[in-house]
């Protein structure tokens, strides 16, 4: 009888094998903030045979079209003059090629233009009106990026004496009045290297990391920058190693938050270097945040990291109104977008 049951069990296993469970978490899609549709767009691209670079472009472009949180794409974050401008970057961790645009005007698909910079030029970063002319030569449409919402934001800001703004050590007093501003004859230094932003943490970027099933890496960013920025300002997002970084030899990372502070520390590059030295993604992200905290304890920011085996992590700086950071992940183990949270340090 025992032998009979053993034979039946063997036949069952042969005829009805259990579905094989994935042995690797690759491919992996990881990005800042809970923008589910961006995750799905990147994942679909991988599923249809696209590269890691294709997936990053598709995911960031989805957010540009959806104007994620008003901080990505057209119609958000007007500058002092009321214009919405865009920053974006895309990086291939296999070839170390990068394409980026900063202060891009009147073109909605910023990450698409960045991809063209990567593919069709020997340059890394194009900015301003010249970036727009390049985009037009690549077939992108020139159109107004302002919307009723962005125009209303700007009108309200002007009515509130241009508060908050990004000026310091100028006259008239930028904490009370609108410009134009000029340096006073004798600057009165207040001893502070950084004007705190209070509880206004509304500026975010989509920073995306993709690890292909082959181990190839890519990373990218897209944002419309800081609200009411001084025209011409470019943040960390299009700067390689600041907004994002990828290297097949170690992994990839992306950052979000106060770009004017974070870009000074090349947080994405540093996170990848920590992983190259053997640190886990979580520890790598934490070390990056701690490094910035030493100089700017009240900065707003977070970093996501993933290594080439598919492990991932995140870290953020703890503030009164920012104690947890939300991000999205999808891999072969979850096979669907999943929101995760990490407590800030």
C-alpha cells in the first residue's frame, strides 16, 4: 500500500508539477513617491522586452503626462515670472551614457528630450532656450506649459508679497516684499549658510531606478522644480550623481527633496559607491542622509537605492512634518506595484 501511494504521488508530481517560484527578484522597478501608474508603465515596458533605459523613460514620461502631484510635468511649480520649466535626466548604467535637460521650456516630455541628448549628441546636459531648440529639432512640439492651476498659484504668490521665495542678503527685504532685488551696499551676513524652508515640503521629483533581469541598470528623474524659483535655476534632478546614478558594477540610486542642498553632496553617486564597497542598499541610503545631516540637519530629502542582485532600500531625513517616506517597488516576486514606507532618521 505504501508503495502504491508513493507511485501515485510520483505520477502527480510528474503530471501536475508545482509552478516554479522566481529565484531572483529581478527585474526590479523602484521609484520615489507612490506614483503607481509610473511603476506600471515601467513594468509593462520590461514585460514587452524593453531595456532598463526604456523602462525608466516610460515610467518618468507617465508621470509627466499625469502631472504627478503637480511637481512633475507641465502646469506646476511656476517660477517667479510665472513660467513652468522642466528638468530631467536619464542614465545608462551599462555604457555610463547620460542625457539631461535643465530649465527646459515649452516642451512637455522632458525625459524624452533627455533620452535624445543621450542618443544623438556627445553632450550630457542641455539647458534653457537652447534645450528647447534642440527638442524642436528632434521633433518635439513647442507648447505652453502653463495651466489655469499654475497661473493661479503664481497670482496667489504675488498677492502674498512673493512668499516664500529663494532670495537672501538683498534689498528690499525678501521675507516681506517682492523684487526686483539688489545686493545692499554692505551685506549683513546672518551667519547662516541656508535659509530653512519651514514646513513647506511640497516639492518632489520622480526618481526611478530599474534593474533589468540581465543585471543592466538605468536611472532617471523628471521634475518641474521648486515653486517660485528664481528663473534659470536648475536643481539636482538633471545632474548625474545628484538626482540619479547607475552603474552595472554596483547598482543604482535616485534622490528627491531640496535639490539646492542635496546636489552639493552627489547623494545618488555616493549611495552607489557605498553599495560598491559592500554596503546593503538600506545602509547605503542611510549613510548618504547622515552625511548631509551633519551640515544641514533640517534639510528635506530622501534617497532610494538598489543593487544589481535586486535588493533595495530607502532613507529620509526626519522633520516635524516629514517622518516617513513613501516609495514604490515592483519586482518578479511581487509582480505588481507595491507601496512601501520607511521611517526617517
